[in-house]
C-alpha cells in the first residue's frame, strides 16, 4: 500500500508558533484535529512536536495525515477511464456521455467514482474518491478528482475564490444572434426536486456565451456556442440557455428536442486550475465528442 499522505515545508522565520505555520498551509481545523488525534503526526526536523512549539527559520516541518478510510457506500468497479493527467494529488479525466460522475439512486453503479475507486484499489492508493468538478450524466468532458481529502479542501478553496475556470461547447436550438453575458439568478423550481429556473430569489449566476457557428441540421436552425461559467450553479448552462430561448439540443427537461440527438449536446472542453501543492497553473483541453462534431459539420 502507499505511504500516508504528507506535506513538508520549511519555517520562514524565528519564533513562529508551529500552529501558525500550519495554518498558512491552509490545513482545515477538522484535518488538524484528525492529525493530532486520529493517527497522524506533526514533525519538526524529524521529531514529533505539539502545535505550541516555537520554530526557528529553516526548520523542516512534516505533516503526516492519518490513513484515509474509503467510503463504505462506494463499491469499487473495473471500468475504462480516459486519463488526461495524473500525479500524487490530482486525477483529470475525460468523461464520456451516459455515465454518472457519482452514483445515484437510479444508477447506483457504473459511475466514474466507482471506476476511480477500483483504479485506486488496484494501485494501492489509500483514498476515497473526492470529486472536485462534477458533470451531469449526459454531459461529456473534463472532470477533476482529488486524491486526498486535504487536496479536495485546497481545490474547494480555489473554487470559492473563482480560480477554477471551466468552459463548455454546446449545440443549441435557434440562431443565437450575438455573443452575450447572461447574468440571471438561479434557484430550485418549487414544483420539482430536480429542475432549476431563473428566479429573483435564486443564487447569482453568470454565463458568457460566444457564438462559434450558425448552421441548419434537418431543417432546424442551430448554433454551436462556447460557454464560460463564472459560477457553478446546478444546471446553470441548461437553465440560462433555455431562458433566453435557445435550449440545448437533446435537453428535453429544459425545452430542447431529442429528434436527432438523444442527450443534451454539452461538453466541457476547457479546465483551468492551480496545482494545490506547487501552485503552478494548469490548463487542460478536450475536443467535443464525434457525435456532436457530426451534427455541426453535416
């Protein structure tokens, strides 16, 4: 099995409390409690210390996290994973359509999470599956998975600060006249536990729309668009595009038609983030699936 997850860094000044140095690493208070009482260790120059220890500049601090227990509700399965990038912290995947990111009541198995958990077990990675960016079952494209709870925490902080950027390409009904920014609040529809809608008491949401191509398919006017999400509300793209009269092709829930495409024609083509450990900026890209290309270039 793999070694326990750990972080190592140096003290930057004399007289700083070990607790203060740890806080600068953005370790959550819950994680720190687990480290202290759940089997982890805090070492200074190889010796175990309490958080009240006074540091000297250049001291090497090692945080050894306790063993991470995998979720008992998640079953490991063998399945194909299209891996775009992998290291000790992150796993970036290109998800196909018709696959859940995580299990649901309707689809309790066969999800990306099931396959990733099986992949982790095969390689002796002691971790449960931490999904950073999730896609709907019918949406294809880039997905980010964290390999440890602390990494997931750091990536969540990036999400809150707007540092993780996602762009999608879609095929929508009608000819979208011009590029636009849709800034409309989104909330749950009162008559549904699934459906969302634009409503005054909803959460702030912004979607930028760029027109890539107008075309006609089977006598139906369509537009190929690129969409930049500034927020990550549930069904945001689908709700916003439907609200302006251009629902996604294949998205019957929000007014689209399945006459010639049996799912929402939506693909995450761009994922931009900062590596949680090195702070290096990473940009990942993915081409839309062939079935979408076939409609656009018919």
